[in-house]
C-alpha cells in the first residue's frame, strides 16, 4: 500500500522545491507530485514521505535526489521542427553573417536534459556553417539533473530519440553501438560542454562558468515548471547573458509576451523567437529588462550586416560557480590608489563588471590592481579571462602565465592556457599543459575541491581534461603516443 501524501505535506514539498529549484507544483498537480515521489521513495531508503521530506530539508544530496525524481527528461533529436527550421533558415544565417569577421559563435542549451538538443544544434551547425573547421564554436549545455548530464556526456541513444530524425542524418552523425542504440560521433560529442547549473540560482551570467556574451540560448520547455516570479527572474538573467543581437528560443507554451518585454519578437513560420536588440548596451547596472514594449517584426530573416558586439572568444572551462551577479559599482567609486586590503574588493568589482559584460571597466580595474600590486595573482588571472573574452588570445596567454608563475595552485590558469593552445592549433603544447595539470590533480584526493575552481573536484576536472585530450587526439594524433 502506497504512503499517502497529505495536503499539508504536499504544500511543504511544493514550497521546498520552489525555493530550492524553482520547480512549481500548483494545487491541481498534487497527483503528479505524489506519483513522482512514489516512484523514487523505495530507492531512497526512507519509509514515508514525511521522513523523506525531513531529510531533504537538511541534506542537499537527498534534496537533489528528489529534484531529479520530479524533473522530466523526455526529449528527442530536432524536437519541434518549426523551431529548428527557424534556426536553419533565419537565426543561424543572421548570426553567421554578423560573426563572419571573427568566426566565433557561442551557444547555450539551458535545461539540456539528456543532450539531444545541444547535439541537434551541433549537427545543424555542420550543415549550415561555411567551412565549419575554420570557426570557433562553443556549445554550453546545462541542466540541474546530474543523471541526465551523465547520459548526455555518454552520447548513446535509442530509437525513440530519433523518432523525428531522418535516418540518413542519424547514419551520418552517429555510430551504431548495438541493436537499436547509436553513439554520436566523437567530434560532435566533444564540441559540447555539459555542466550542472540551476537556472534559479543567481550564478549567471558569469565569466567563470561561460554563460556571458551568448549568441543564442535555447531554454525550451523548462519555464513551464516555474511560477511567474521565477520565470521573470530567469528571463532577466538570460537577457543579460545574451550579446546584443543575440537570440532566445523558448517552448511554444512559454511564449507569453509579458515575460519578454525588451526583446524584439520575430515571427517565423510556425514559431516565434526573441532577439535582444542590437543597440542594447553591453553593460546594464540593473537586473531589470527594459520596459519598452517589445517590437514585433513580421516575416523573414532579420536584417544582417548591422554592427555586431565586440569580438568574444569562448571560455572552455569546467563548471565553477561565480560570485552573485549583483549590480557592479561604478568605476569612479573605486579608489585609484589601492592599499593592500583594498585589492580584493577591487578584484570583486572587476569580476562583477565582467560578469555583466562590461569588459573594458573590468580590465581597467584589474590594471589598477596590478599597477599597485604587481604580484597579485588573482588580478592577472581575471585579466587573462577578460582578454580571452575579447579575443586577445596572445595577451590572455601572457596574463595566465603570469598568474600561474605567481601561484602555481591556480589550476584555472593552466586549464585556460591549455584551452587557448588547443583552439589555436598548438596541439602538442596543449597536451603538455594538460599532462602537467593531470599530474598536479593526481596529488589531490578525488573529491577534493580544486584550488581556484571552488566546487569542481579533482576527479571532475580530470575527467574534463581527459575529454579535451580525446578531442585533441581525434583531430591530431599524439606523436608521443600518450
């Protein structure tokens, strides 16, 4: 006999999930929550919903199990054909035209579930990009459910995931594993970086987790699980994460105009998309979306050829939480002369400016710190991150190397150096940096936090580096045979 879920306990679970994950179960979905909890209760080892709730309230691991049990990962490749047609025929051509000079594009699949969506995007880019190998493409894929993310990283799918996919497309981009299961080709798999992120947390947009200056964000069929206040907060952060002229695509059921004030609404056959205006400021002191009515434009592809945002180079970093993205104090508020105790505050102000997209102010603040304290390793590290975002890769490398010279435990600097070398074709040098970093990580316990990467563990970073080295080896065989 199943344990009952009383009205009071339903409300307590509902409030806990809303506060910690943003997932909202209105009263009419009490039966859905009961069903989900009934499915996971036996595996948790708790005898009743009451004891499960008590544990979830104080134990993050138990809460995470509950969150995973109530989230839905049902998806498939090229889900919603009209939206992928809009990407193919309108949105991607617009972005490609505006980024042709720098040949760099940044994409984010938020709430990626088991990976079909970001891999669909990677496949589509192969078809529409002129000379794909000459472009620097970053596809960030995030989800709150770590089980989904592990399946996504494996890249193995059954026939149900291909129910709207042309078999010719499947055969071209996947390898049969056994029976009716296929694995996505390694070159496409390594193009997507999967990491955990809770859209309700105020940890984005941030330079450190790669969520700034996005050209396109896919956030489909997740907002429907949030209440209205949470939706507005998430959309505000997604707006700030986009570069001017960047695009946001949400699920059809989520396309309520009052949530997207400040975006341009662009109609495509069978769907709509939201575009951050090209004249939007790179830096906004507030978290609020502009309140002017959204501009509705009918019909075809938006006009390309407008001035694009400054060049940006993607960060290939493993997950690392950022400082809260509160409004950055104006640069004038920071003293020009920085005493020893003031440098951390100025670095914090610089990081906040960078997280908001105001890279010039952030760089000036870092320079001020370094002028007064040349041995300040964190300031050199942040300078490297900013320069990398601006596309100044040689200068970024120099800054990262200075940071690492001053503090050899800044493994984030080593990882960034290897990433730049990897992307610029210096494969042998990138491998050497990766190997040195792996040796340093081998001295740490697997679950130990990595210095400069906060929540990332040694084991997680080792796995990330091994995937990067596998991607290198797929392109250029390792002459050392390692």
